[in-house]
């Protein structure tokens, strides 16, 4: 869990993903369309990916992929991100965290 905290506090937008997850791809595409450059950890490509996935599960991220952190805070998965986007709350969150400057 400590390693997870270190990873999410280093950058304004962090996404934990799997290369084979279509919902992860959708969320990453949404942020790229905003012009945001997220830090992405593909858990199926890193050595301790399984440990990180277990830590995400302990945080309440279910399903565990994608898991999005904005400003060091866990925001949620695909459903939560899309809901924030539809409510027009996502871009202000990104601006406040320093991930989006426009």
C-alpha cells in the first residue's frame, strides 16, 4: 500500500491499467482527448503489478481496472470517470490537480 501511495502522489493524474482491458483503453483515450498526459502503469507489464492490483482492491476499486487517481486521490474506475465527465466535473478536477491547463 505504501508503494501505491508513492506512485499516485508523484503526478497529477495516474491511471492503473491493463493492456488488454477495453475500459482502460476508453478512459485513457478520454484523457488524451482532453490533452492531458496521464502517468499510466500497465499492471500486466510491470514486475509488481499483481501486488499493486491487490492494493487497489483493498482501496475498494472493484473492478480493479482502470483505477484513476487525480491529485493523489482515488477517484474511481471507468463508471466514476464517465459519470464525472457527463456532469462536467472531470475537467475542473483535472485543472485543480494541475493535469490540465486550458
